[in-house]
C-alpha cells in the first residue's frame, strides 16, 4: 500500500529530514516532469537535505559568534587602508593560518578598519566550516568575572574555548586589576595551541604592561600570543568612519 504525500512528509520529519519534507512536493513534481530515475531522485533529495543542513549550521554559528555586524571582506577597502595588499587579504581568506594555529594582531588607531577586517575574516571562516567567537574586551572581562556564577557566562565561555578562531576586539583599551589580568591570562593560556586568536588594539604591545599592571602576566600573555603571529600595523591615516560619515547637513560641513 503506497503512502500519501502527507504520510511521506511525516515519515521524513520523523527521520529528522524536516527540510526535505517541506521540499518534497516540489521535488516530486520536478522528477515527474524531467523523467528522473530513482537514483537521480535520491541524489537530489539527499543533496537538498545536506545543503539545507549546512546552511542552518552556518546560520547557527553566525548567531553564536556574536559579531557586531555582518560585513564581508568586500567591505574592506584596500585602497583606503594600504597596510595590507589584496594578495595578503586573499592569503588570509585561505585560512591555512588557522589550521597552523597562527594568531593575527591588528594594531592601529580607532576607525581604520581593524574591527571590520577581523569580523569579515570571522564570517568567511564560518562559511568555510570553522567555529568562531567574537567578543569585545569589556564584554570578555565581564563574562570571565561572572563565569562562576551565571549560566549565560558559562555558555559563552564554553563556546569561546571550543572555537577554532577567537576574535578579541579592543584589547587593552582600559586598565585591569590583578584579578582581571589573571583571568585574561588563563583564557589566553587555554586557547594556546588549541585555537587561533585575532586581537585588535589601539595600544602597542609595549603599552600593554602599563594597563595590566603586572610585568610577569604581561610577558606570559605576549609570549603566547606572539609565539606564532602576524602583527599588522594599520597606518595612522584619517579614520575610515570619519571619511565616510553621514551628515545631517548633507555635503556641507558645519564650518561652511
């Protein structure tokens, strides 16, 4: 006894093929109109299910990553920030550096594109199958300090420690007390030889010691971050955001 279309869809749902269950009527109609063989039908059905599962996995990882915005690498204008060539950008997008557990340290003043580049690389890494976490320095310190007490912080830190790539934005933008510096060290130590890290900062590593307050912890953190790292200095040119700011006065500036 043959099953109805609805029964077939229910069976697919019971097998957790919910995406294929929804698509089944369209697929059957196409198979009939194009005279597919049984094998062709199975190939199309399984390919569709795999494609939708991959897409949903990417959607889930993008949500969990915590990016501040969604921008691809095309949004990074190499002509306006010439610290990197297009060849180097393409090389970064190959992500062999993640497989080799290399870190990226992006240094430069506010508004030159450090966060944009790190976010775009993180988004592309997710599309290529990597798990990525993005977190600002302020949020990271708060999450580390509350990890012992709140489930939300515990979940966030577990995702960070399980990531292939961790992006810490605005590192060392503020001074830390001894406890905060120790928490940061232990995280960097946890990630060492297990994940790649992208650091953005407007402070040079030479200034980090003043903000951490402990020369020993500073040395230990730097040792683990720079052991295998590419340090990129963004040129101190006019802020990208200032160049492309919107104005309530249109093209005329306030001074005109």
